[in-house]
């Protein structure tokens, strides 16, 4: 799947805490990190706690994401956070505008991180972006870009050029 295809699917992915989902969803933990900020233990963490360079198991993510499975990059994983930006504005501009903005940002940042443009890569990307509800209820403006692999990866995907 190309990055563009994955980003199109990202229009379905919004994140933020939804009342019942938050109350009855998985228990989230503060991520254990070393002095450089790298995760040192697997944990389910709040989506707002992930940073560039964090590795995840994105294959288990659903349409509304409030927590994510963080793993040390030295363990097998299928995705890595490679870029984060914050959208501006007081009002949610609509799902299509948010998805297009997220797609453009993640696509532009992909080549710099991976070392190949999306069209020439076997990897793809996924944009976690604010839903209208999280924009309003949590003041959520984050777009988090994940490079994804269909095969498990150990280590960072930075500069992997494949």
C-alpha cells in the first residue's frame, strides 16, 4: 500500500478520548523512557504521550484512537512516529480539510525520514489526526505521522531507504 493510500485511509482515523471508550478502554501507563527519551518497555500509552522516534504496533489501531501500544524500537514493531505537527484554528475545518492537510504534511516529511519518496518505497504512512470531537473536547490539534511496514521491523526506520 502506498503512502497516499494509507493517508487516504487516515481520514477514518481520528483520535481523542471518547467518554465510554476512555472509561472502559485499555488502561494506559506513563511510558518508561531512558535519558535520551527512547521507550524502554512496552506499554499502552495515551496517544498524546507519543513522540517522534517512538515505535508502535499500529496494526491493532481502530478508527478512534485514544491509546496506542508503544514498544521499544529494539523490539519487533510495524510503525514508527516520524513527524508531528499542530494544526491551527479555533474551529474544526472539517474532516476532509484535516485529512488533506495531514496527508500533505506526512507525505512531505516521509522522504526526509525514510530516504525515499512514498512512490518508491515499500513502506507507507498513516496520519493520526484530530476528530471534530477531540478538537472540541480536548483542544486536540495534533497530526502524528507513522511510517508503517507490512513486515515486522527491529530498530528505527529512519534512513531505511526501502
